[in-house]
C-alpha cells in the first residue's frame, strides 16, 4: 500500500490518496497515524480520503480493529471524513456502518468532487450539507 497525504490550503482540508492493497492492520496504523498527525499539524478537522485505487483485504474482525486504531490515533470525534471508493460495495458500506455506530463522522462516496463539496458544506463554505448517513 502506498499513500500520499497533504493539506489543501485553498479548501482547508487534508487530502489523502491511497493505492494498492490494504491487507494488514499495520497498514491501517501507519496510514491513520500519519493522517491524524497532519490534521493536528494543520489544525484541520476535515479529511478527504481517495481510496478508488485501493483494495481492502481485511477480515471482518480486522475491520472492527481498524476502527479502534483510527479512533485511538485521533481520527474520530470532531474529525469529519469523506471516503471515496471505486464502487459502493458491501464491505465499504459495512465499514461506514461500523464507523458511524462507533461515533465517527464519516460518509462514503464514489465521486471525488461530491465528497469534496460535502466537506466544504460542513465547513460552512457552500450549501447546507442536509441529512446524510452521519445522522444529521
């Protein structure tokens, strides 16, 4: 798995691009810790994850553990995350449900620009985000 994380000063969001297989919790730990560090460094609570070129090969139990890792490093609570995946498949929807049920503010997308617009609306730039899968 390879990834790149950067702060987009124009939109005020942290952007990540991930490619390859996510097949271990070590991948999740390393990636989540780096993203969390960037959110703290930039004092930014809005994250756009581009996962369209990623294949998640984690077991169901690893998905639950991945959520715990993400929470432990600080990507829960006030951090709002848009996850862009290649297609809305069962595992993606399952992961979103796990995150939502455990207090994360997250929404799944298949279109990068829709995800960006959602985050910008949450920041107060643009229209009201409306009711989403995050329980608003």
